[in-house]
DNA sequence: TGATCGCGCCTTTTT
DNA sequence: GGCGCGATCA
């Protein structure tokens, strides 16, 4: 068992533990994933457990993929392939595809994402004549989602208040709509599976029999439905292996319940617990800072994380003037690390609390003409053009999907206006059938349809013919070919790239770029589809609905990664920036009056801090604009928790605070003080008044230059694009004259 | 019918 | 500062 040699005694103890329920409480960077992977290998190689009898549940698809790759090395590809390995959602989706009948759902179900859910809740509320001003659909949906994650179907939902009554009514209607659309939302995947196990013993028995060992990563973030699934499946053999860190529980808002750890202790009397405190990732400084932040939380086991990586450099804490200055600081600092320490650009991660914060950072990277990787924010699968295309595919797969129908019936515009669509939907509701079936009924001779103008009727029939054509074709074509055909027949390319033709006005550059980007997304989706040569449309749609943005994080591109603290979970980077450490942002203002939510903000910060291997840079702004207007910010309370001896101010000495800078704004910059002491003695490359040519931005004039060498920052007024600040050393820009 | 403009709301976090 | 929704016009 060569792989055991690479484990420390604590890890090995957990990996080779006897059968029965096992809980591994492990701190960050303690090799959790490795322990989990090794356990699987141990079961298969040493205990002769057939791999198809093992189910391993990870938190993201990315984690699953990496684990499978590692296991392919350890077990060989053919054996690794037979493992059941994936997220809870993906695993349930697969089970439900097989067990549609006992689960009481359609085999052709489609997964409804957050966007579809929102539409459906709105529709349910409209059907019930409920005022969406008084009852925000978002919060009603949150209540429904909460109920589902607690395995409470609408029938048994017991309202505790008037608002609860409303929720119950919407929940019932919403669920009826889902079912009519043959749709399952994310929560349904878990709830329906768990309820099926509860009600259909013979089905459960088959799965209990098949899965003799179940392993779960990030157990602290499981919800009740997921716990119930585990409980059902391991009821007889108790071979449950959970890896958890209660300090990293950051999904309470979506129903995760870290008390599941305690539940485990009471439900499995024979539970054995292993604790991993040795950290392989971070320097002692980083661990000390992280502990200083997390120790304020009550009700936790205080782990003493230790490392032999040494003390490491101090944590840099930097106050910026505003979010743009903060972003510029981040970019400049990365450039310095790259220049001075020979770091590669992919070593950096920049984290923030809310997706909205990525904008200023992206702009700073673009200004400096530096590449970056972005997780989330403009999530690929929620782009309009991508959703449109998926809606066409969903319609082919499941014509009764009225949500997709409504989305694309008139995209690109084909003469079916709001009036026609409403008429179709009304007819569908009256007859209790889907819009697609109404369209079919129109075609029958003698049927004039629901009072449609003949022109609209022609459009409807043309659309129906088109979709039916695809449906027939889909039996022969691969998914990517089907996509091509859909694009062709709908004229989608023209719609995305040139639909503005008639207006004649000159498009600005940004609009052009956006169009091309949109078209690029369409092509990208077709590329993804091309990987599904040997898979069905159903599998494609399921996978696509369940991928997260982190899953697609590419290791090939050598560029800094921008991501939320939530999506940073499970990842590590040599150098981590956490930005926006301000009261109201981190901790977020929504957590101020709820101690448990404040504790979660603290854990979130802890997760961020412990992603760093070598260095941490923490930044906050003196002013930050929220909703457009700029307001003074207060440094985060979490910064106060980090002992001073672990930190230092930023590069330049003396450090100028935002307050000082506000009074001297402009004058200090014009002096062009080098950002750091002991700089190389180069001349500035650019002088005020020079005309320059930039490869991307075109011609312009230098308005300002400060800093030297790699730190030289120039402000250029470009003829086409206006003012830009650039890192001179890293910009493809040449002097024309002056 | 469809495109355009303006208003109001908003922001946690994601499988 | 942006996005969706509703009112308004070609």
C-alpha cells in the first residue's frame, strides 16, 4: 500500500480505521481530500471492496473530477470508472433517472435552475393573485427551499403565521407547476430521492445493498435532506466515513446544518472520531491570524493547527482610498510580486464577499492589460444567450417545459407577440395541457386555435414545425450537431451579432465587443456539447444544470483568479488577497442582527484566510461606493482580531492612510514617489505630453506618470477610449513622439 | 408587434 | 451603477 506511506500517522489512522461510522474532524490544509481519496483506495486495494460498492460524495464537481483522476492512478482507470463519485445533487439526479417510477416523476425530467425557479414562483404568485410587492418572490422561494431541504413537501407544510399561509399556498402551486413542466428544482433532487427512500423500502434496499461504503467530504455543509440520504443508505452497515471542519461551515443560508455533526454522534453510537490538526498548506503566521479570527466563535472545538512551514512573512494590511484605488493596489502588488519574487501570475487569488466587488478589480486588470480568471459573477450558464440555447434543447428533450417555451417561443422575434403568447398560455391553462400541446392542437384541421389572428397562427405553426423537426433530428444527431442545426434554423447568429442593423446609428466599441462575446459564448456552449458525443441530450442537460463555475476553473491559464469567498472553499493559492474587509461588507450588513449569521461571516473570513499558502494581503477602502453613491467605510472587526505582530502596513513607508490621502489627494501623487524603497534606478519610460500607441487601446497622450521601473503607472488619454491608467512595464505601448 | 426609455429596486453567498 | 419591468411610441 504505497499510498499509505505518504500519510502522517494521524491521517493513516483515519484512512485505515475499521469499518463502521467514522468522523474525521480536520482543519484547513490538513489533507482532507487526500484522506478521503486514500480511504477509497484503502477499501478497494486492502479490504477488497469492489469499487462499484463505494459511493463518495464531494462538494463540487471539480473536487469529484480531481478525486477520480487520483483514483485512476491508484486503482487503474477501469476500476476507478465504476466508483460512484460526485456531488449529492449529481448522484441523486442519476438515481432519479433510473428510479423515475418509484420516485413518482417523469423520466424525462428537466432540472430547473435558480432562474427558472424564480420565474415559476412569480408565476405561481400571479396565478394566486398575490402581490409580489408585499411578498417578495425571493423570500417566498427561500422559504420553500428551506422546507424542501427539511424534507417537508407542500402537503405537510404547517404554517406558523399568516406569512406561512402564503408560503404554503405558493409552495403548493409552485410544485404543481413544476410537475406540469416535468421539472425538478435543485432541492427536489434531494427531497424526492430522500422521500422515495423513505416510502419505497424495496428501492432503498437495492441501494443499501449496492453501496457498502459511503464517504462524504465537507460534511459540515450537508443539509437535512442530505443527512437523511446518508442515514437511509447506511442504516444497516454504518459504513459512513465523513470528513468535516465545523469552522468552515459557510452554507447555513442554504440549509446546511453543521449540527449534523452532532446528529451523527447521537445517531451512530459506535462513531469513531479522528482529529487532524497538522496543516500542510500555510505558514504559521497565516494559521495564527486565522485562529485569532475564528476563536471568537462559541460552541466549537478549538483546534490547534500547527505547521512546519515556518513563521513566514507578515500579513500585509492595506488601506486604500476607494474600491478603484484598492483594485489598483492589488494589481500593482501582484506586478511587484511577479517582478521581485519571480511569482507566476497563476499563484494569486483575489477574494471578496460579494460578486459585485469583482467589477472594480476587473477594470483594474483591464486597465493594466493583464489577464485574469473570474469565477462566478457573470456565470456562464446564466448568460442570456446560453440560456436561450439551452431552452431550445430543453424543449426538444421535454416539449412540456413551458418555462423554456416562454423563454424562446419568440426569440429571435418571429411575430409572436405578448398577445399571442398570453392567448396560448391561457388556452394551455384552461385545458390543463402544455403550450406545446396547444400549438399542436392549432394545427388540426378545423381548429382555429384560441382566437388567433391568421398571421400569428402561421408563425405558431412555423415554430412548431421547427421544434418538431429538431425532435426528430435529435434521435440521430449528436448534441453539438443539434445545436448547430438550431442555430441555423433560428437565425440565432444573426440575432446575436447583427440584430441592431436597422437603426443605423454608430455602435460604440463596447457594444460590438459585447455582441462578439455573446456569440463567443454560444460557440463555447457548442464546444461543451461536442464533448458529449457518446452521451444523450438528457445527460448533457443534467450535467450542464449541475456544474458550478468553480468547476470550470482552468489550471492552464497563468493568471490571477478572482472569486468570492464562498467559491474559494476547498481551493488553495500561494498568495491570497482578501479585499473589502469593511463593516457591512465582511461582515455583511445582513448579518448584523443575527449572532449565528455573524458567526458564519467569521467562518467565511476564516475560510478565506486559510486558503493562503505563503502570503496574505488584506485590504479595505476608506470610501466605497454602494448602489452608485460613495460612502465612508469602517475597517472590519475581523481585522482588529488579528494581532498586530502578525501584520504590517503596505509597501511604502511611511504608509499613507486613506484619510491622509483624502486631504492631500493629487499633490502626493504628482510628486511621483516610488511605491517602495530601494527601487532600481531606471528612468520613467513615459513623460507627460508624449503621444503613445497602445496595441489594444490605440493612440493617446500621456497625462501623468508616476513610479519607476515595474511600478511606473501612466495615465493616458486615448482618443477612442478616454482615460486609462496602465502599468507601463506590462503594457504593449510605444512612444510615438514628444 | 416590437423597440426604446425611464423608473425603482437592489446586493449576500451557490448546488 | 445596472438590470428588469412597465409604459409609451413607430
